[in-house]
C-alpha cells in the first residue's frame, strides 16, 4: 500500500470519528442528564451551556464535513486545505491538554482514562498524514 492510500485512509478515519464526536455532542447533554449534576441552576446558565454545546457540535460537525469534502485537496497539499486540516489536528491536541488539566467531571477516573486515550488516538490518526504530507 502506498503512502497516498495510507494518508487517505487515516484522513478518512480521523475525519469520520471527528464528525461522529460532533454529531454525538448534540445528544450528550440529554443522554447523561448534564443538569442533574448541578441542581438549582439558573435558567440563563442552562441555556448558555446548551447554546455553547450546540454551537460546538455544529462547528465540529460542519468543519469535519467540509474537510471530508476537501480531502483530495488535503492529499494534494493545497495550502488552504492543509491549514484547515492542521487546525483540526490542533483542536484534538488542545482537547488532550484540556482534559489533562481539567477533566470534565473533575476526577481522574476510568471515564477520564477512556476520554484521554480516545483523544490521543484521534490526534495521532489525524497527525500522521499531516506529518507525511
């Protein structure tokens, strides 16, 4: 298997997983009942958290969908496509740093470990083609 095919496979896998995270985040607050953990939360704070999560989900989903559409340009080293792809790689790196500093549930438990391993795996899957290209 040549390098271009490996890059294409890794790019597709990384982008599809990122897309899945984006879509999944639309539903996570309802699946795990986020607001049960913070009783008596002012309505404005609940709405702010919902908006933040919605727009994070929307941007991650849309951004990775656009990159999926531009993957040929990424593989052919188009500068603009590469910059956008590199930003997504940086986003996953930032998620690793953020979870190390401040785990979302405040505890370094099994869920923390699962998230950390997932984020590192996605980061590496996306980083390899960026280095090779």
